[in-house]
C-alpha cells in the first residue's frame, strides 16, 4: 500500500513537474512572441513616420510649386501689361489689370493660403512678402486709372518688378531650405 501511495505521489509530482516545465516553455514562447510583436510594431511606427514625413514633404513641395506657378503666371501678365503700356493704350492695360491680373492675383492668394497651412513660419513670411508686393502692384494702376499715360511708364513697372524678383528669390530660398531641413530630419 505504501508503495502504491508512493507511486501515485511520484506520478503526481512528475506530472506537476512536466506541467511546470510546459508552462515555462509556453511563457518563454509567449515572451518571444511579445518581443517580436513589439519589434514589428516599432518597425511599423517607424515606417509610418517615414511615410508621414514623405507625404508631408510632397504636400509642401506641391504647395510651394503651386505658389511659384501662380507667381510666374502673374509675371507673364505683368510683362504683357508693360508691352501694352508702352504703346500708350492705357485703357487696354487697365482692362488687362482688372481682368487677367486680378484673376492671377486671386489664384496667388489661394496658393498663399495653402502655404500658410503647410509652413514653416519662415516660408509663410517669405510668401507673404511676395504677396504684399503683388498686392501693392495691383493697387497702383487702380490709383492711377484716371491719370495720364505717363503714369504707366515702363520704369514704374520695372522698379516694381525688381521688388517682385527680390521677394520671390527670398521665397524660393526659404522653400528650398524648408524641404532640405525636412529631408535631413526624416533621414535622421
């Protein structure tokens, strides 16, 4: 009888030991799976961050390019106004300012509003400086609408155009810097 009890106790202890060993194995396996899942999550988060940076960079690049395109359109219209003003047709020049130039100006303002969302601050400031120059130019012909042909001299527009290009060069440098800064941040 003692031998039977001893055998039974031995079997129970053996089974408990095997169960404990199996439990340790399961725990180690679960711990390994958890570590692997955490590593995968970190990789996904890192990839997600890289994707976010890429999308944001593309978004900013698109906003800056749209603003540049609007500005070039505006400048082409300004050049046409110069040509018309040189012929002395003040009415035609003013009509072009009221029509096409006003539409290009509105488009430029919409593009600038996108940049104000995209940022960063120094690009927003540079875009606003360009926009301010354009706005001053848009107001100038309206103030002189009733004036003589002399008010539409090429020299008047040439000085404004110099201001345009200076402001726009600052914007271009700022937008390139923003894209470079973001690129170096995403590579880090």
